[in-house]
């Protein structure tokens, strides 16, 4: 039975643990809230005791309630002092400091939080610091609470004998928490500090991660390349060895030996590292070391490639950056034509007609693809031929496709011949269009949004446009482009070729009027697909096309929707999907210890007993562990 404080600290107490007797449980306020004297969550000291640490600030996040000294916030290198680091990933924050283009993903809200300090990490091996102790729930003890033992040799700090900046020896100053050494002048100092000194990585709270390639110093051996091993891959005999908070297992390349180490004994491997040559090494040790260097280089290249794929997937999930506009914007010398009222054609429709200026009417303007002018049309406000001017679009939304791109789908039923949207963007001339295409090719940009109006004007919906820019190409589309004259100017609209159901993707054939798509592979999947955008679709029998389309639709319904992340490590990338019917599990190649996807049908480890390998009957829905009836 707990009593909750309503004073803002968000703490709970047992009634017997309180000094004063509680009169009202509903209006209970603890002593610290009454006196406004809260302890700092970092140093555990009250403001009345430690006045030199500055005033105590409370975290602004709702229901957090933790308080901090201003000096303690600076010591923890917090980016935003009004929001404690328990609400932001420490690894992502460090990457953001190193690279301004690498911004943490705010949508990943679930965090592992340390119970001893304001440190948090995103769930998943990509962010969790090596050496963290996992506790029930989403609680951890981070490796910052490592306590070295004087009687343990590998707990003592060891430093390199060269500067990390210039790679030369001499008088060096050493970091207190890692093996890094520097010349004072190389880091902008005049002399070696008298007090404790920490390198930039340690000040920014950079911690080793699982799977990283590192240099390791153990005993009298030379610096040796190794890999920080994930806890799920540690051998049982190594797991049973004595270890504590902040220690992690390193696998040594070349010998495949394992040992428990800490941050004081490792530093990051860099591309091209070869290690210092030593004339005292025997021929046998040299051969093993050369083998270890080769394995480290291959593992490092594989790690960089895997991280790049993950980063590419993250970038694909972000909607392309553009400015939403409602009408075309001319660029440079390009002009938008506006006709005089006397030059605009006038139809002969009447207000009393059933559907004045409608699709089934005999409106002359509609037949000639002219829009009626609001001041000239005899039908007045009942005119149904002003879709461009009124922007009468059906409701639609942008969504993520299964193949990784973006698309547009309708939210309402669209009848045949109805106006879907106007293709809007920047109006550029031919010279500017070619300049933009050349710039895109130089920067490896493969997405183009250019559509020609006439020989002097081209619509570019890349930097600016509306939702129509997300409509994909299809060799068998449900929409088509039409050029209409609106108040004397030519504008491009998209119209339905047939009835389009709600939730169906909107597509049109780019044909050869779209610029920039030179032999771009087509992903539409229709039966008459030409294989490339801009190539004329294949001709086929209509009956066969309908049969194939129906068969493909039925097959797509029966396919299970697999997870888009690994069931073991929760990361994205190249995944192997289980072929068992109704199983949605997927695993990455690293967790399966494979270099390429298996051939033929494959069953994931979730369907086999962890002990004997027989068919599992009891399954854990939070991890791949499963057991048969005997185990």
C-alpha cells in the first residue's frame, strides 16, 4: 500500500516509512515538497547542504519529478537543462554531437533507464551501451557505475604510448576513463592539467557498443584487435566467470579467445589500422596477429556496411522534404498567362439544367477542355466545370509502400472521369530543367518530379508541390493527365480512368512527358509492365490480363505480413522471413550467424526447442526462446 505525493516530485511512500502521520491520503504532500528542498538525482544532496552547486531545477517532463543541481547538469553534459537525460537516448545524443546531420529519431520513445543516474538508451542493440546490467521491466544499471577492484589487474587503467591526434610519442597526458593519450598542444592546451582530465569522447559520454571493433590491451600482450560480443553470443563457460557492472566480453580476432574487460582497456578501431610493428614478437605470434588484423578489417567493413544500410532505411522512412503549395510558382523568366475576360470562351449552359457544365452535359467548354470562368458562366454558382480554380480534390493521404517508397491513395470513392488533383510545382524553362537534372545526377538523386506543359515550360514538383507529387508510375494506371486551359493558362490535371475504390493507390503513366527518368526500373507489377519508366507498356490479351490480375490479388491476400525488424535484436536491415504459415517472425543474418539468406523454405528458430531441436510447443512472445513438451 503506497501513498502518492501530489506536490510534483511524483514519489510514493509506505505509510510506515513516513515520520509524520498522514491525515488525508488524497491530499498528501511529502516533506520535501512542502519545504521545497529536493535532493539532486545525480549527487543525492539537497540544495540546503550544497549551495555551491547552484540552484536545484526540476525536470519539465510531466510525471518525472526529478531535480538536479545546475552544476550537476553541466557535469553530465546535458543538451537541454530543462529536460533531464532520462528522456533522451545517451547514444543518439553523442552521435548528434559528433555529427550534426545525425539527428536522434524522436518517434522511438521506449527507453531503458538507469536506476542510479539520469542515463537512458533506446531499446535495441544499436543504442544500448556495452556492460549494462539488465533489470526487470525497462530498468538497467549503466556501465558508468563501474567500480574497479585494486586486486584485479585488468581493472587498472592502461594508456597508449602515442598521441591520438599526431600519432607521435613524447610527454603525454592521459584520459582518466579510457586509454586515450594526447599532447597538450594537440588538444589546445598550454600544459598538462594538474587535476583530472577527460578526453572529448568521455566528456560527451561516448560508450562502447555491442558489435563494435576495438583494440584491446590484456596483460603483457600487445594491443590486439577484437570485437565486443553480444550477451546472447557469449559462451556458457565465459558467462559463468566473475564479472560486474560495466564489464563486457571481447572476442579476440585470430585466436577466438574471450575475456571480460571494461572501457579502461579498449579503444575504437579505425579504418586502416595496422597496429604498431614489434621486433620482439615471435614468428608464431606475428602470423596470428596478421590473421587477426585481416579478420578485424573484414568485420569492420561488414559493420560499416550494416550501419549504412540501417541509416538508409531510416532515411527512406522519412517523408521527402518539400514545401506544400496550392498553385504553380514561376521561376526566373517563366510567366503564367492570364487572359482578358473578352478572350475567355463562354458556354451556353443554364442554371435550370440538371447538371450544368457537368460530365454528362453538352458544355462546350468542357468538350474543348476549357474551364468556365466564375463571372462569365451562365450557370453561376451551380457550374460544375471549375475544379482547378476551386481545387475540388477528393480526400487522399500519403502512405509508405511495401517496397520502401511513398505513394498516394484516395480515402473516398472516385467515379470514372472525375477530377482527382492538379499537378502543381515550380514552373521552369528548358535550360533550368536541364541544370536541375544534371545537379541531381551529380548528387545521386534518382527521384524526379518534372512534367512538361509546353515547349517552354516544365512543372518541377520536387522542391515545391502538392500531394500529387507522391503519385507513382504504373503501366496500367487508374488516372491520366489532361491539359486544360484555365483563364487563358495551360494547367495539368489528373482524372480517373475508371472507378477507384477508397483506399486504392492513385497512379498514372509517366509516359515520355516526364523528364529525368532515364531507364528507371518500374515497380508497378502490372501484367503489361514494360520494366522501365518511360517505355511503352506491353500489349496483351485482356482476358489473360484480368485472370493474372485476379490471381495476383488472391496470392497477395494469402501472403503473411512479416515484421519489418529482427525478432531477436529488434533492428532493421536485410531480413530472412519465416516460411511457416501464419508466422510473422523475421531475423537478420547476423543473429542467424549467416552470410547470405538460406535457400528454399526456411523455418525460424522460434519453431524448434532450444535444448533438443525438436518441434516446439511452448513459445515466448517476447524473444525467440521456445521449448518442447519435455523441456
